[in-house]
C-alpha cells in the first residue's frame, strides 16, 4: 500500500477546498438573485476550508484553534449546508436540535482535547457528528424531495449517503479495536486514505451541487419560458419581438393576427416599415428616439394600419431587452378602436339626451306660452277687440300651432330614429308624384313669404327609396330653403341621373352660411339653430334627420353655401331597383 503523508494530504485538501469555494462563490455571484439560498452553501464551504486549514496548521498555532475550533467549523459547515439546501428546495425546518448538538460536540471535543486528551474519542465524536448531519442531508435530498416529480437532487443525495456510510463505518470500527493515544499527524496510513477519500468526495459534492443548481436553473428557465409563451400567445394584444439591430420581426403572437390581419409567415423577417404598419412615419421616428433614450415606452396612443388598409387607434408600449445576447424590442399594441367607438357612441347619446332636454325645455315650451297668452287674450277680451285684431291673433295662433306641430313631428321622428323603431321599406316610384305632395304642404308658407318654388323634376324620373323617409327629407330641405330665403326669392329642385345613382338638389337664393356654421351643420354636439329671415324658429333636428335617412339608403348628403349667395343641398339615392312598384 502506498504511504501517504497526512500533512501533505491535508495541504492538498486545503487547496481542494479553496478551488471548490471559488467555484461555488462564482456560481453564487451569477445566480444570487435567482437562488439567494446559495449564500449558505458559500458560508458552508468557507467554514469547511477554514476548518481544514486550521487542522493543517496544527503544531504551528494554538491547539484551541487547531483541534476543537477547527472541527467545530467543519461540523458547522455541514449544518450550514443543510440550512442552505433546505432553503433552496423550499423545505425549511427548525434547526434547534442541531444547534444544541453542535454545542455538545464542541464541549465533548474540548474535553477530549484538554481535560482527558484522546485522539480516538475525538475521531469518534467527529464521525458521529458527521453521520448525524449527513444522514439528515441524505434524507432531505432523497426522501423529503419525493413530492418533486423531477429528481434533480439524487446526485447530491448519493454523495451524502456515501459520506454517512463512511462515517458509520468509522463508528463501527471504533468498537472493533483497542484505543491508544497518539499524535494525529503520526497516525496510521488508514487515516491518510480516509482524509483523501473525504477530499475526493468533497470534489464530487462540489461537482454535483453545481450540476444540481444548473438543472434547477434550466428547469426554472424552462418553466418561465413556458409561462411566457402561454402569456405571449394568449394575450389579446398584438405582441411582437423585433431585433434592435435591423428592426426585423422574429416572433409574433395570435393577438397580432387578430388585430392587424397579418399571418405570422407574412411578418417574420420583415420590419414595420415593410408592413406599412405605422399610419404616421413621424410617430415611428418619435417612438424609436424615446426608446433608445429611455429603453422603455409605456401607453402611447398612435394610429396603425391593418393589412386591409383600415386605420385603427392603438395604445403602444415597448421595451428593450436582451435575448440570447442580442438586444431586442418587445412591443404591444392594444386596439382601442372599439373603445373609441363606444366613447363616440356615448358622446352621441349624451348629446342626444342634452338636445332632447333642450327642445322640451325651450323649443316646445316657448310656442305653448305664445298659444296660451294669445288664447287668453281672445278668451277675456273678445268683446273689446275689433275683427281685424281677432283675425290677426287667430292667424298668429294658427302659425304657432303649425310650427309646434312640425316641431313635434320632427321630434317624434328623431326619437324613433334614435331607438331604431322606424321601419325601412324601400321601393320604386315616380319622384314627381312625391314632390307634388310635399310642395302642396309647403305652398302656403312660400306664398306668405312671396317665394317661388320651381320643381324641375321630370315625369319619367324613378327613384328607389322609402317613400315616407324621402318625403321627410324633401319637406325638411325645402322648408329650410324657404326659412332662409327673403321675400321674392326662389327655391329650385333639380334632379340629375347617372348610371348608379339619382342626385336630387334643393337650391335657394337665401342668405347662405359662413364656413363655421357649414362645418358643424350635421353635428348634434355643435348644432345650433339660426332664426329665419322672418324670425322663424327651429330645433336643428331637420338636417340631422335628413342625414340619417339618406345614410339609411346608403346615400350621401352634401351642402354648398356662401354668405349672400344662397345654399345648395344635394343628396344621392343609389339605383338599386329601377322598376316601378
């Protein structure tokens, strides 16, 4: 058998401990945020190295340091290893019994070092202490971890089992031979081999610990990647991963397809410029500038272009991150188009409500005040009034009643339209017949203001429309022309036919409108009424009703006007069916 010098073996052991300590410390510095429990492993290896070094220095330093303190450091290193691994595996338990045992160990070791020196009993004390600690460590790594379906701790557990068995053998061997006291570094060659075996096992322990930490790291990374993939692809938002170097997309989620309409194959290895995704190039430049300066951009509202060409409003966020040692951008787009539409609808509903209350509070109340006042005069003072005055009051009451009735008719029509209770029943008929019915209703009003109404509608012109809706539109537009045209003026109705549509024009020689009024003419929120040339009142609902009725027919309504030059209202009706009913 080769003779091994024990002190030389311990020197080798010290060097091995230092290398292992450096390896564990290096790993801890790389993974401290993910695995903070490894700090206890570092402390354990440090104490073990200090214990081994103090034993190696025996004879050069005080026996207090090289015997009881050195071995207490080594045993305490085992306890720190147990604490660190329990923390790492989330299997924490009380260590009070181990603290008490280490205190007893130190007392026993000191007793057999200075009171009744005996190296054999000290060796037994060390082996019992290690057997107890390594048994707990083996139990932790093999039995207590059973709930984990992936047994990544078995390699370390095997080393602890071997450690425990070696020290069990030492305990049994203690009772199988005579005990004599001797100088430790002059002990048998068996002790050198035992220490050398411990040194080899310590190297294996370091290797298996690092291997276990790496396996756990890979498992955690795999789990996080799986969670990321699930969140990435399950998100309703459009998410892209883009290389910062060339702006090319290398990953998109299902939300991107739903929002933009692009398949993943159409996007990969293309940039947002290639896809024409940004509605305003300036927005993209502004985003990249801020992202490069701050590495993050949160909740900015931009316009984006879908594959179909549709423009959507999106809330955009982006952040620069490193993937596989390459700087990338993760960006999200939350489609706000539906929300914007809901906001617009809510705004329209509020405007409708406000307009409704305004009409009830003012436009309907005022005519009734006039009717009540004039009727009271007639009721109370009829005998004192002459015939001309009575006729004047009667005409005034009649005019007010007619205006109020038309207002109420418009109001009810408009209310039904808001509730979608108006039946749309289009058909083909001759326009001239409908025009004559409308003009008959309005002729008295035209005569009162000495305004000429000219209808240039040919007998042969057919339109495809809802008859009642078309009457309402014509009545409102012609009434509007009469309202804003001075005496001796003219309102003219023309028709222009094309292959696809019929265009009807109502032209007046009235006072016209300035650009500001023209811009807000069909807006409920900005709609204001203007008195006519004879102070006729209105609600502003007529034109809104016209617009919605024409849109119901898939047509368009337009207006041209200049101050002092009159106005031209024109609307189109698609030629869906030209056969008369």
